[in-house]
C-alpha cells in the first residue's frame, strides 16, 4: 500500500514538472558571433546552453553569424544570450543589426551576457554607449586564472537561490570600467581578499547582476572563462536562472489580471523617454490604441525650461528590481483635454498607485497631489472646480477627492475629502488605491492602502454637465499654472486608471498582482 502511494506521488510530481516546463517554454537565441579574443571554452559554452534548453524543453537556436540579427528573426525569441563573444579587436554589428538588437530590447526582449560579452568595445559610439549600459559596465583587466570566493548578496533570485552563501570557484576575475552598483541589482560580488593580483575594485566588486533597461531585461555574469566553469552544475543553474528571469516568463505569468476597462498603465520599466541627467521628458501609456498616449514634460509656468521633469530611478531593490519615477515638485501632463471627463460624470473609476513618499515641501497647505485632472472654471462668476485627484497632507496622510463644479471652496459637500488617518512612512513603498461607483446621482468614493478594506469613504454628488481637464501626474492639472506649489515629493513605480469601478473580485486580483510584482508588504 505504501509503495503504491509513493508511485502515485511520483507520477503526480512528474506531471507537475511537465506542466511547469510547458508553461515556461522559452525560445532562446544562443549567439556567439565575435571579433576578438578566442576562448578555448567557446564551444563548451554553446553546448551548455543547448543542454540546459533540452533539460527545460526550451527551443534553442545557436548561431555564430551576425546576419541572423534581424528584426524579423529576433521578434521570435524570448531571450538572446551573448555567449562569451568578444569584440575587443573590431566591430561585430552593422547599423541595421545593432538597431534590430536595440529595438528588440525596447519592445521588452530579454538579454543574457556571459563573460566576454562585457568586452565588446569597438562598435559605433552611440550603440557602444547603449550596449555598455545594457551590460551595466565594461570589462577591463584581470589577474591570472585562479580560485576565488564569490559572495551571494541575494538568495531570493532564480539565478542564485541554489548557491551557498560563499561560493569558491576557479575562473578569471575581471575588473570593470566603473562599478555598476547603484544602477543594477547585484546578485554576486567578489571577495577581493580571496585572490592574488592587482586587478581589484577597492573592496566593492560586483560580479553578477540583473537590471531592467530601456524597456527590456538584462542579466550579466562575468563568470565564464574556463572550460571547467561551464561544466560546473552551480554555474549552469546560475545561467539557467538568468535566462528564465530575462525571458520574463515568471513575471508574465503574473500578468495584469484585469484588462477590460483599463485606460492608463504607466510603467517606468518601459515607455520612458529620457533627457540629460535621467530626466523624464515623456512617459508612454502602455495601454495600446488608447486616446491617452503619453504624459509629457511642459514648461508652462516654469522659470527654467525643463525644470519640471521628474527623474528615473532604475532597478530599485525594494521593488523587486523595478524602476520608479522620482518627483520633486514636478509633473508630466497628458494633452488630451477631454479624455478623462466621463470618469466623474457617470462611468466611475478605479485607480492604483505604487508609491513611496518623501517629506513634503510646504506649498499650498495640505495639497500635495500625485495626480489629477482638476479644472478651475467660472460658474456665475464664482470660481469652481471639476475633476478628480489624489494627494498627501503635509504630514503624508493620503487622500482622494473629486469636484463637480457646483460650488467654490476646498472641501465641502460637492467636493468630498476622503482622507486616511494613517501617516505614510517615508522609507516604505505602498499600494494606494481609489474607487468611485458608476452613476449619475450620488456615488460612493473609497480609499484603500495595501488592503481591499477601505480606510476611508464618502459620497460624491455627480454632475453630468461637469467638464474636467487634462490629466497630470505628479500634481493636479490646475496647478500647472503655478508649478511646484501643489505637487508631491516622492516616487511612483506604477500607476493604473480603469474607466469603471472594478468589481470586488477584479479589485482583489489587481491588488494581489501589484503587491506581488512590487514586493509591497502589508
């Protein structure tokens, strides 16, 4: 009886493994075209990726030909592996080829770089700069091949969860043109006291890392010089985990569960246009074919042109490595004047914001908005407002509000102020959410923080003739005439607007997705 039970459990396990493999079927380009130093381990490296592919039931295509790098070919792959291919003697790619690679990454492609992929040095300058950012840095020098100790800095990643805290291994120990820490998420670092030679980086020596870059995912390990390293099971699992992560399959399984009614999806891992100093000039809406295409810089009211642009903060460890946009009294504006009118005149809405707050700079007391489409109008020569918005008190109590153009003043019966009693901590990320019922009479408004139980609510008298304005991120729309006075200080890591009140089950599923994706702790 016991043996039958064991057999049944074994069969169940095998079925689960097969289902897991099917769900995670990945298509990999195992690429090794080069123009430089020739490693004796090159063929073993190619074979390793093919063997990992067979074990996992992936589709692996191996090529040493740059002619394979075309837009059409690359679009069929989840991950491109630059498999120990050096470029220290001359260029590898033509303009058409490197543009195909750049577009592949910008469309969400995955990249894995192994060892000498960090020594591709001779490309067109524009591409060279982009490529070194994709890697995270560039390889420079190394001592003789010898054993050294690697330290695992993150055991929660797919690539390193199997490793001991300290991993002793023989390989080639490169230094880099600059330390990538701060730009990337470090997984392994090198103990510089564990090897001999002058090739060191002042005690902080990252050696394997990952990052979200230019819309895609990039994983790099400087390990990979010797034949022996490619036959090391720990190294094989390291690269395997890097490929799975770069493919995005695990994250794509946590795909946004509710798409119906989604109007705005601002995701700083993609769709960001930068100017000098990592300043965001445009943030593209990830919802395709929507009238709301992007939120852009605007200089109106700014004494210094461009001073209203927020900053991109990349690879935030507390957010599972995702990016965020940092606002210090800045804003981005969508210029579709009437795109959001219906949300407060009948359809209702739901919004989600993954945010972190800083200490607020005192402007207009209690008004530190992180989004809003408020319009200041004249009704019978009395100033009134219409639209919806959300922000923070001066002590970081989160609030939401809406106005129906039927009365003047900050907060009153036609302008409910739904506010939390809790003050948000400045060193923490939160999921803040708001919802308003559909209807043309009186609609309930609810505010949530990290939970599906509302922490505050009120009733909004709907005015179907109200005419709100453009939407701004980082402050409410009306304040763009006097920027810096009604905007918030903090970060936004994801922002969603649905043009309907989500049902409770829908609301729970989106909340769960965002909490898991961004590592939000209750």
